[in-house]
C-alpha cells in the first residue's frame, strides 16, 4: 500500500509539472502575426519561438510558473499570466535609432546636419551594370549631371548642381576612405564599396574648404569583419553588333555597267517593244554613248572585237579589261574609272 501511494504521488507530481501553454502573437497595430517572436519562462531555459502564423506551444512549465514573457525585435516586451490558450498583442517601440552621417572629420546625427546630401548604398550599386562606382550615381543623386565623352576609356565628366566656375575646374572632390582621391575611377572596384555620400551645397565648403566648392563625393569601402572567410566571384559579359542596315551597294565599275545595262534593256523591251536580242544589242551600244541618249558618256572597259561588254546573262564579259583606249581628235586616251 505504501509503494502504491508513493507511485501515485510521483505520477501526479509529473503531470502537474508538465503544463502546456498555446497561443498566437500578433502586432497590436494591424493584428498581423509576428513570426519568430520569443516566448519564454522568466528565469528558466524553457522557451520557444512562434511559427510563420505567429502560433506557439510552450511546454515544461512548473506549478510555480505563473507568467511567461513574450519579446520581438522592435516591439515592447510583454509579461502575460499563464493560461492554456493565449492571444498576445505586442506594441511597437516608439524610440528609433538616430541616423548617423559620415562627414569630413567624424560623424554626426542626421538631424544635426544642415546640408544637402545623398547616399547610394552597396545594394544600389550592385543593381547597375557599371565599371566603376561613380557611374552608379547617374540617376540616383538629385542635382548631379554626368556626361560621358566619346572616348570610352576616359572617366565621365561630373557637375553637381550646375557649373560653379567659368575658368576654374568644375569637377567635385573625390574622397576615398577619408583621403582625397585623384586616380582613375576605373581602378575602384564597385564590389568593394560600402556606400557613397554626395555633399551638394555650402556644407561641402565648410567641411573641405575651397576644394569642396564643386561638391564632394565620399566613398566608403567595405572593411573586414570577424566572420568566416568568404570569396565572391562575379562575371558579366555581353555582345555588340552594328545596328546599321547594310544595304546592297555597287562597289565596282562592272556592277555599275551591269545595272545600267538592265535599265536600258528594260527600256527598249517595254517602251520600244523590241525583242530581247535587239534590246540587248542596243543596250550594249548605248552604254558608253552620250548621256542625253541614255548612255554613261564613256566606256572604261575594252573587249575583244565582235564581243559586247555585257553578255546575254546580264553579267560583265569575263574578257573585259579596264583601261579602254579611245581616239579623240588626233590623240589617244586611256579611260579608267573615277576614284
């Protein structure tokens, strides 16, 4: 009897210690479920996390555990009395971290910076097909104008809020990791850039003096972190082709005489109602004749006696030779095509 009573006491104690709590964690602003919220028993290692729908099940609570604690990043931590079924709504924190800007000689809060600045992040640079980080500023910074010269090996010309001088230089000051940079922009790998800040007004003068009169471009490169070694490889390629239409053009005097022969042949056959043979003879005879009669005024090809310059197939006679010798007055001239 004593052993049976002891067994019942141990079983009852085990059942009493295995308390389970289930519920859902929601946002108090819009009742959206909070996935990944932490639900734990204060002072113990008993804890769990909510699923994608904000649901959770916490087991292993003891008789003395009267409250559970629910926390989520950006929300106020809440302590809730233990019940078998709970619906917990967390309120968002009203305090936010101060935004910090990097300036010439250190850092300052965004609200205390009175100048005009634009920031381009590494993610913005990665979304563009650029060969250097400065080109990524085009279209992303208000007041910045970029002009690419015809020489694609040179850096583009940059002006910030218009031309500031007629005689002096108009290029902005480039500062790389706190030091003025006067090298080629193509030497800077866009993948190594953490952020680019563009100072665009009088604040640039106050921070960098006369050198910042045309604006300042601050480039901050990525620094090593306390993580495992990571190797990233990226490759980009493309193809260029001539978009102009390549027309079929006459590029030899033989083709020029062939085309004129076809025009005269069609004229004699269609307008003069001549047979092909007669039209073929007349077209060959008129090729080197006077322009007023439809000819070309001179013939640069010489052909053997009894042969025509253009054959019945409409092609140049293979026996035709450039450099036709003709008599004019008491002199002999050799005709060649114009250059």
